[in-house]
């Protein structure tokens, strides 16, 4: 092997990577079709009959339908343009039962089926390119602390009763923390033993000396921080489940900072519907009815210890035990339907293993007594609790059971949906909202592509004029760099945004810098009197260390941006990081392969560089 030749396998490797890169970048050339996505809210059929009905309605409205397809339980209608899609949306609202089906705007990939079969997919487009709604939500940190304290209060009462510790009261203090009072000093000492053994996440402080023998308990800061992190993670999961149920395509749901969540819903134009979707919360609690308590006295403020006053949905007040037998956290599935005996709307619930065991044990001990189902939801930031059902426990309840007492079938469907998606672990408030129209998104795409094309052409002209033949080779490497970068972003299903386009353009500059270093080094070696072949070899070999150093430092900066940034900053960092890797490959390996093929076997007296 001579100085400027590669072995065959290396040429074949470069060729294979080039072909694969072109293949997986290709789906981005086909673009997207304006589309409408019709999905069932629960169990309504999405089949060829529905497809025929809706396509006829669209044709009658004068909308130009490009294609229709049923897949994954959803009907997708593709249109020629946005105007046709808008006409179709108006027509479908007249024929589609919105209680059974959800009609949502979408953009459907126009990639051919043969390319899809090979795994080819276009990049996702971000909100700034596609249009939609953006929400910045703040998690109520104070409510997380209250929930922690309420849980500890319930657990402390149960532990004290089990250990026969005689306490007066366990309650949350107005300024935060938990106040506990006892009947005597011996009970206080016994309680301290229980707390030190079983409640190590509580800080214990002596209260002011009195005949109530008080203790002040406070959750440890580290425990509160961890609970807040867990609550935010659960909220993220809940929001994803809820949005997936409604069929919003390619949503962006991610944490920002330590107490905020960003939600972006591409293609959604109705902000009121979006707010209802992401802000809705509902769960259930199962409590035993306090049959011995006096409801009338409770309404006057004399609520018995261990009980809590609730309001029936279709009746008066009712006393329930404070102890919760089961919460919505244990629900793994919920479906709406009709109760067979009376034909009333019902929700059929399935519990997880732990919840089923605990519920079976609790109901086994309460057969013959009354149990209430408490429906809890957030309405305009307020927690609303109401009893929707009271029934006598006839037998042990296990993994599957049903609840009734709902007003209508719509409410049973909505409750089932929210229970399947899960309850928000902590309340969230929308502190910022933005709407990006599709026209603005297309304008952003046009501007972004125009800036990229102009920048790329300017760089190519400069390289061609200044370095001639080696400039042409560098331009081929630049084009291949862009192709490979787009292919990687498509394979990773990254979300392309305007900052991402900026990252791609910056990558071109980084790749050009590497070619400039190589070409200038070759020129320098020729001026020193080296032969053309030796100058090519020395130029690539000696420039490599400088190229590696500069790219590594840029990569470190990109990693830092990705680690500490959010949203658009992450998009820029991803494009830049991948671009650095592809530019190293194309600027060094691919251009060297071309140079070797063109000049490697020739006797050269001079170089066009």
C-alpha cells in the first residue's frame, strides 16, 4: 500500500455509511401531509364503516382528500392542503359523535411505504415549526409538603394505635409541621420510641412545656426534596398518559428546573381544550361510613375525632372515617360501561396486586357495613370532594369491581379516562401559555431553510474559489456531513426546531474549519519543498491533532449546554453534538478517501490547492 491509498475495506465502509445515510435522510424530502386524526375516546369502533362515512362527508364538503387509512385503532385522513383540512374539520364536527370520537389536527409523514418498511422516518418538527400550544406549568411545592404531612399524620395515628400509645391529637400545624399531644409523660416517651424506630424521616423537637406533653414533628428537608422530585416525575408520567389517551401526536413533556414542567402540543389549536386536557385531575378514595357519628352535630362544627364531614353529590352531608381504605394510586385500569342490574352508568375498576390485597383485607373486616366512594377533582385550583356512591359491603372486594352513582354516561367515560391516566401527584398551575399558528410555523421553516441554503452555498463557493480541486472535495464532504447529520437526527427521532437548524448550520462551519486546516497544511508542506504525495499525507496527518482538539472542546461545550439547558437550548446542543461527530468523520475520513481515489495512484508534479 502506497502512502495515499486506503485498503479496499475502508473504501467500502465509507461507501456503505454514505448509502445508509442517504437512505435514512431521504424521508425528510417527502415532507408531511396536513391530516385529521380520528380516535375513539374509549371503545367506539374505528373501522372501514367509519372510514367510509367520514370520507363521504369530506367529499361532500368539497375538501380535497389525498388518502385515508386505518391503523393502530385510529383513522387518518390526509389532505392536499390546509384549506381542505379546515373544510373537512368543519364537516366532520357535524357528523362525528364527539362523545365517542376525538378529531384532532395532525401532520402525517408522506414517506413511501417501502422506505417506512426499512425504518425510515422523518425528523419530528418542534412547536416553532409545526404550530400548536406551549404551556409552562408550576408545581405547587407547598401542596406537596402538605400531602407529605397528611400521610405522616395518618401513619402516626395508625402506629400509635397499634402500639397502644395514648395520644390526644395528631394534627398539622398552621405554620407547617405536625403537632402531637399526649395524655401523660409515659405515653410521650413511648411515642418517641415509635417515631425513632419507624419514622426516621421526621425531625423531632420538644414543644412548650404543658399538661398536653407536646411534640413538634417536621419532615426532613432531604425527604421533602425527594418527594417533590417523585411528584414531578409522576406528574410527567400522568400527563404523557393523559395526552396519549387523547391522541395528540408527538407531544413534548419535560421537566424544567426543579419545580416546573413544559408541555408542548403540536397541531393543537384550541387552547381551552388543551387546558382542560392537561389540567384535569380526578381520583377516588374509598372510606367507611361513620355510622355512630352525629351528622347534625358535625355540620355545626363538632366533628368526632377520626371522622371527616363530606357532602353527597345528590343529597345532604355524611360522616366518613378519616382513614382511607383505598386511593386511586392503586388503580391500573378503568373502563366505562353500564351496570347490568339497573342499567346505570358505571366505571369498572381493576387494581394492582398490592392494592387488591389491601382492599380485600379491609373489606373482609367490614362486611355488612357501609362504604362510600369519594370523587375528588381540581376545579379552577380548588380541591372538590363529594361522595358519589354509598353501598353496603356484601362480600370481600378484590382485584376487580365496579362503582355507580355517576350522573350520566359522559361522566363515567371521563372519569374512566382520568383514572386510567392517573391522578396528578401535586397540583400544577399554568404560569405561561403561547400559541403558535401553523402559518407562523411554515414561515419559520422557510426562513430556517433559506438561511441554511444561503450559508451553505456561500461556504461552498468560497471553498471552491480558494482551494480549487481540494475545495470541491471539501464541498462534497460538507454535503455528506449534512446528509449524515440529518440521517442521525431522523434515526434518533429528534425534534427539529429553529435552534436545531442553527446547530446544523454551525456544524457546517465546524466541518469547513477542519477542511481549511487540512488544505492550509498541505499548502505549507508544498512550500517547504515536499512532493505532492508527501504533502497530502503530511497535511492530513499533522492537521488531525488540531482538528481533534478543537472538536473535543466544542463537544464539551455542547454537552454542558445539553446538561444544563432546556427546550430550545437542548435542541441546539443535540444538533451541534451529532454534527461534530459527523464532521470529524467526513472532514477526515471521507475527504481523505476521495483524495486517495483521485490522486493516490498518480505521479504528481503539482497540486490544485
